[in-house]
C-alpha cells in the first residue's frame, strides 16, 4: 500500500521502519522544519519493550546512547540532600534522550522512506478506495492509508475524529523542558527540588549541558500549545519567588532555544480508526507520565504493521485487530499514570515529606527498590506480543 504517516518524532518513524520492511511505500510528513533533537529522557522496561527493539534491529544502537543515569538527589531549599530517586527504579532497562531515539529511528528509515519536513496535513477526505489529503504547502495526494502519529495535539485526530474536549483528560500537571549550559557539575546524575505544587528536576545524562524540567500543578489551566512566548511567561509566573536556584534556571529558560511546554494529558477515544485513517501512539492513546508512552508507541507500531501484513490488504480487519489487541494494554498503562501528580508535584509540604521519607527508607530496605521496579515493569509487560512474520533486516 501507499501509506502516509503524520509525525516524525517516535511513533511515526517506528511505524515507517516496519511498513518498509513489509514492502509498503511510505511518506512521513512533519510540520517541523527538521528533525527535533534534545528533550527529556524516555525509557523502555521489561521483555515486551526490549523484544520489540530487538525485532526492530535497534537495540544495540540505542544501548550505545543509553544515559546510564545515577540516582537523582532530592534537595531542600539550601541544596542539602534529603533523599534520592534510585536510578534502578526510574530509568527502566534502557533510558535514552528522546532526541537520541528520534535520531536513531530517522537514521534507520531516511534512505527508504520519503520525509517531508516543514509541511502538514490540512484536509482529509476519504472513500472506500482511498484517502485524499491536502497539505499546508498546497500540494495534494491520494493514499491507501493515513496514520496519525502526531502527538497529543494531533491534527489528524482533529480532522477525522473531531475536536471533542472529552477526548483529552488533563492530569493537572504542566511543565516546561529546556537545555542550558552545565552549572551544577552533574554527570549522569540529577537533582530535584520541590515546593507545594511545584517541582524542578535538573539532569545531565551525558555531562556538559543540563536538561531542566519545571513542572507545576494547576488543574484547568488553558493555554495555546503554539504560543511559545506565552508558555515561557506561564512558567516564569508560576515559579516566581521559588527557592533554591530557581531564579538562575528561569533566566536560562528565557535564553533557551529548545524550550518546550505542555500539559500531562491522556487521550481517550472510543475508536482509534475511521475508514482508512488510524491513530498510533500519543495521538490516539497518550498514557501520561509513568504510562509507558514511548513503549506504547513502538509496541503499537509493531502491532499495527504486523496486523496489516497478516490481513493481506484487508485494512479494516487489520485496524480492528490492532485495536482489539492493544486497547487492554493501553488501559493498564493509563491507569498506572493516573497517580503521577502526587509523585511529580506533591501539593503540600506534608506530601513532599511523605514522598521523601519513602525514598529515603528505600536505602535501608534492600528489597524495596526491587519491589517498586517489579510493579512498574509489571505494567509494561502486561501484553502478549504477537508473533508475526518478520521480514529480514535490510
């Protein structure tokens, strides 16, 4: 088939890799002018995630870029360490920067897939035989299948499934992420500071530059996801007057060229496909923090491509089977993410102290880290990965 994918972050290139191996013609359209690097760390955990990376032929390349992060120190307003987040708990079996993952996926597909950067889908019309697509550049094309891999703010979802607010379930946490020069002497380590409803995490996975995350809890906040200047002001306003080294970080945020801001949001839809249009990854079922979103994207890509191959051209059968297989797994991951606000941004000093005591106690109970890791991995492995015919890696 001739297949169009919207989105060139993780889900899109992961699907493109599989589709080309199965012999389809693939175009990936991405509104950003170039591949977007940088960003926060993402992790894979458990046999389902790791076996999928092995089948993709990317595990070695990704392990070469692993962060190998140490513990993240939790500090008070004076910078004194009061507890720590164990790396064995939060880093999974393999942790990489989102930008590094995107580069590996792009490198594995760019010679066999058509990438159209700086463009986006603006209209979709379909019939039983194909999908007519209009692009922002003014060009048009007809495809056998269109896949929306364009994230929480998916344009494909809006065009085909509507812009129903009920599709989005914000968890109340908002955050900005940016890179700045290293000022804290971190290397493969990090530091976290909390005040009620506010959290700052600074990490340096590879030494040198620092990745800063500034999150806050504020249910119901409205913002334009395209207005970056306003997003910077929102973060600056919410962290005004905060202690520790917050003023220094806010100054760096104003200069950062890679600033990114969004809400922690889950996506819930009754269906992931309509006709010849289907959603994959965050566009259709964003899990939220701790919901294995990156793992869901790569596993979902494998299942969607495998079912398309197994159905031998019966796209309706393939899309139904893709959803039947994956939906229980997605629901499990989304349930796990529901409690993330209390961990990320405790809303009172009492809750902050309780969380810190929990992690401090883990140092003295050897089995505790293994138990926490076990329960986190249990969710990631709550899926029986189908055995598909796997074309040879080329």
